């Protein structure tokens, strides 16, 4: 067990080395300036390595198995209603707690001088993700074409972009990106794989993925609609 953990820690260091080397190269070689507070920076790098290592290990032994297990159990029980309710609530709860979304929403309130409230934006995005994941589960159950769903969805996004106020457009697309981050992705991806694993005729590799795409798509739509309604 200890040897396995050391190997994982070593792999984490290797994954971060290119980023660290890039930052040091531009700081020391291109800009030719010393690193301010080098002790703090060094300590921060160590924390980043340990944090990433703990996070990846947590995904492997916690969130991934939990999400997949729940997906399998819901599919086996055959209760579509409860599956959809769980998918909706999972999408909402994970998004509201998403650190990246909190950061973006906080900055948007600060820059807009309170016109866009942090909590309002987080709720709008969370509702979009919730509806997106719910639709994604329906797509898996009823074998709806992924390509048709995405093309239709982004056609709606393009249409809403035309009518939405300019100040909300960039924020809407950014929110679509930050919603699928550290908390949402592990549980949602595992949920999709778990559901497809228990439905006859579904390939977990082909049909299990795609939920995250709908989380992104529907969150963009929800923020654009929010901007249009406010306008």
C-alpha cells in the first residue's frame, strides 16, 4: 500500500513538473527577474503537489465509485422518476458547491458593482446544470442521438446569444466552462457510466459519456435566458 502511494505521489510530481518548469523559464530566462517570496512559492508548490495527490486519490477511492454505484442501483431498480429526481438534485448540489463557479460569480458581482448577484448567478447556473444532467439521463434511457441533441442545443445557444445583452454573453460561456470542474465531473461522469452499465444494449464507453456536455450546454442557456429576462 505504501509503495503504491509513493508511486502515485511520484506520478503527480511528474505531471506538475512541466508547468513548474514553464513558469520558472519565463520568470528567470525570459523576464530575467527573481522570484518574489521564494520561500512562500516553494512552500506553495509543495502544497499544490500534495493537494493534487490527495484529490486524485480521493476521486479514485471515493467519488468515482460512489457515483457509479448510485447509477447502477437506480438503473437496476427501474425507477425512472427517482433516477431523474436524483440526477436533477445531483446537478444542482454539485454546481452550487463548485469552487470555480464561486470564484467566477464572486468576481462578476464585484465587477458589475452588485448588478449581478453572486448567489443569483450560482443558482441560475446550478439550475441549468440540473436540467442538463436530467436531459442527459433521459437521452441515455431512451437512446436519443447525442449529435442531434448537441447540435440542436447549440443552435438554441446561438439564437439566445443574438438576443442576450452583451454584458452577459461572455459570462454565460465562462459559466458553462467552470461548472464542469472538480466536484461535478467525477460524480456526473461516474453516474452516466453506472446507468449505461445496467441498461441492456448500451455501451458505457459510447453512451456513458456526454452528461458533462449537457451540463455545460444547459448552463450557458440558463445564464443567457437569465440575462434576457433581466433585460
